[in-house]
C-alpha cells in the first residue's frame, strides 16, 4: 500500500471552463438572480448566450458552467466570485 502523494495535483478536468468562468458568472448572474422566483430564462437560452460569447466551449462545458453558476447562486457564493474580480 502506498502513501498518498503530498504534492497537490490539479483534479479539475475542464481548463476551458476555468479560463472563462468569472466572465461567465458576470454574464449569467443577473439571469439566475431573476430566475429565483420564476424561471424566465431557460437553460437552453443561457446555453445559447454562453456559446455565443465563448464558442470554444463544448456543449458539456456550457452545461457545467450553467449548473455551477446556478448552484453557487443558490448557496449565496456567486457574489464572492464577482466581487473578487473587482
């Protein structure tokens, strides 16, 4: 049995998502906030917006961004990302 490595390895698999994540948060934050009470903008529409802004993202990566931004909004963590950029 080997001991776990002490070096920290990057476990995330989507470097393209990381590269555009803060800008994606800025784009989607007003939409997910508005969707709190009534889903006025569908995930399909948000995916279309992201694809238009970030054509290098695959459809799976776009889906990951949307789900993560929505989750961070529900957990009240989205504002911290947006204020860190400022």
